[in-house]
C-alpha cells in the first residue's frame, strides 16, 4: 500500500481540526505546532481539502479553519483521496498493466486488498475517531506540551 506522509498528515491535521473545531477557528500554525508538521506542507494540504469542500477558511486577524461539514460526514478515505493520495496495493496503480501491459498473476489479489482497505477507511469518520478515548488522551498531552513549551517560531 502506498499511503505516503501526504495522506497521513492530511488525516492527522483533519482530526486535530475536528478535535478543536467547536472552540474557535483553528490556525494552521496551531496544527503545525501540535502535530509537528511543516506549515508550508499544511498550507498545500489545506488548499486541496478546501477545494474538496471539507474545510472552510477565514482570512485575516482571528482567521483560521473549521470543518465545512460535521465530523460524522467526513471519512478517512475521503480525506486521503482529497489530497491526491490513493489507497492502492498494486504495483501498477490499479491500471492492470503490471506485466507487459497486461495484468500480472496477482493483480486481482492486490486489487481486492486495495478495495478492502478503501472500504475500511471509508467506514471510519472523524466523529468515530473523536469518540476514541486514546485520541483525547493524545490531544490533551499535545495541548499540555504546547503550553509548557511556550510560543516559538516554526522552522
């Protein structure tokens, strides 16, 4: 499976946004600090997430991002797809040209695995993740670490 940091970071950032969504607009700088993700990388991801209709942004002082839909209406597979990532276990990217422009012997096996992974991730929403106790524990730890660390500039 080729799930790169792009997909992982997008899901992490969206979960962070969902966790803090009810409090106020959330800045990318805040997400970058809490999740240790480059601000410029987050800007690229959020441009795609905004185009996909998952987040909305407000510019200017006091601006930031919020979810464009309730957390129960945004699933993990949708987030990954929005940032141009695919959940694909094949060597050919699902094109069926793995061996001399034809499907290889195990093409259907890997296509089936890709479908299973996609179906699994489609069945998990941000609300499902927010309902997990361990998500709250990690988020609280991150908040505490950020308060103890104090304000600083990102690299």
